[in-house]
């Protein structure tokens, strides 16, 4: 009788530990996914900074060409279009990280 009660208590404790371990496991997976997304976002932001710098350098190159509209320069137009796509991608990565981080 005592051994049966002891076994029942032990089994109950094991189930509780498994439940808590499952919760921690799921949370760790979510945290790892968030870290990965934020790292990707950071990498894209570094790339974005390089693109902005390239636009600035191109505008500086064009300064001595008289009455030129820098927005009509093919290199500037293409880089601006790429920046818009990159900004959307960065925003999406941050949104996905935020969605994963929400406690359900």
C-alpha cells in the first residue's frame, strides 16, 4: 500500500516535471528563433547603411555635372528601389520576431 502510494506520487511528480520541461523547451525554441530573426535584421541594416552611403557617394560624384536631378540618375534610382525593398524586409523580420515573442 505504501509502495503504491509512493509510486503514484513519483509518477505524478515526473509528469509535472515533464510539463514544465516542455514549456521551457518551447520557450527556448521561440527565443532562439527571435535571436536568429533579429540577427538577420541587423545584418540587413548593415547592408542598408552601405547602400545609403553609396547613394551619398554617388550624389557627391554628380555634384559637378551642372543642373542634374540626382533622382533621375540610374544608379541612385536603382539603389533607392533596392532600399525600399530592403526596408520592407527588415520591417517584416522585426514583425515576425515580435509575433514570436508574444506570450500566448
